[in-house]
C-alpha cells in the first residue's frame, strides 16, 4: 500500500538527517537525481 512506501521514505529521510547531525555536515543532495 501507499502508506507503507510513505513510512519507508520517512524513515530513510530520518536516518539521513540523523547521520547529518552526527557528522555536522551540510546537506549535499545526490547529483544523480538531477533536481
């Protein structure tokens, strides 16, 4: 279901944010996404 995917994305973002805070580094978005 969509809710499962949404929760998975939220958890992924949370882990990324936690890693950033732990390293105290600036957010560098993946260039592969081509935003």
